[in-house]
């Protein structure tokens, strides 16, 4: 039973969802939020965000938070990286991958501590 739990946790590390904290970090990157939003959401939602937001940063925040909300478990670092690379925004994709590595390292450390506690 313990082995299955650990396997499930390590599998979750492979395809981590973007944390809300990192979404706010990502929105500070060079990101054409309308173009990215049309890839992650739909045109109507992008228009709604454009009308509702005041600053470009706020619109980027809303767009990525909406993506996380609507895509839930599919709103992963890798999904975002794949889309960014598809549109040629490799510099931002690299930065998102760096955030993902950092989060995986932190999560892995926590799992290792919990695994030792179970022994």
C-alpha cells in the first residue's frame, strides 16, 4: 500500500500543475497575453478578460488564472511550455521550465522526508 502511494506521488511530480504562486511569476515574463490566451482559452474569454482588466499585468494574471481554473489538472508547467515553444516563445518556455524544476525539487525533497518518516 505504501509503495502505491509513493508511486502515485512520484507520478504527480512528472506532470505538475502550475502553482498559483508561479502563475503570478510567469505573468511578469515577456508574454503576449492575448495571443497566449487564445491558445489556452478561447476568443470570447480573451475578449472578456480584455474588457475586465485594467493593466496588461492584470490581464495576464486573469488569463493564466482562468486557464488554471478551467483546465484544472491539465494546467501543467509542461502544457504551458509546449504551447510557448509552439509559438516560438522559447525564452519564456525556458523560464517556465526552470520554475518547474524548482517546484519538482522542492516537492521531491518533501516526499523524501515523508518516505523516511514512514520507515
